[in-house]
């Protein structure tokens, strides 16, 4: 009986897809095939590694952007944040605060505490969105509630 349950899990994909933490610890050569099969966590790992040139990956903004885009389309909030960062800083793509705001907003709404912190900054400075100190403070508090240490420090001051 147990063999049949395991077979069912494998066929439905429940037992065959490694989780995000497991993928982050994999060698680069093992991540590529998973990303090409559509695993959003593997796509994000390639995005991150190529954006920062870490864990055996060469820093390559074009590759990073492509994998971030694919992972973000599948709803990976960290990839949404990295695309936002690329727009915010003008890495590979033209700097565009409005586009950065759009991606940070999506990630923040999915609970990404760093994206929430950056929305605080963007609202406070009026970058890509009209300056709004009330909304800035709301995003800062939300980021802190979600565990962002920097947001907690800013609120304490």
C-alpha cells in the first residue's frame, strides 16, 4: 500500500520538487535543470546568484533579470523584490522608480518585509509615487511587524 501512495505523490509532483532552502544549497549545475522545468524557487536561485555573482555564478545582470522575471511571473515575492531593485538602481535596465515601485508593491503585498521597508523610503521621498508620509509610516510599521530589523530600529528612534 505504501508503494502506491509514494508513486501517487511522485506522479503528482508532491515528492519530486525540492523546496526553496534545499535549492539554495544546491550546486549551480543542479539548479539549472530545475529552473528550466519551471521550478520558481530554482528560477529565483539563478536570479539571485547571477545578480550578486554568488555561489559559483558569474555576475550577469541580463541572466539575473531573465530568471527574476520568470520567477516573478510565478509569484515569487523575493524575485519581485530583486526586479524592483534592478529598476530602482538601474542594473541592466534603465532606472525607473515608477516601475520599481510597482514591483516592490507586489512583493510587499505578498508579505516581503524588505519590499515593505523600501516602500516606506519611496513614499517618504516621493520616488516613483507621490510623497505620502502617512503611507510611508504604514509601510514602515508593516515591515517591522513582519520582522524587518531595520524597520524596527527606525521605529524605535
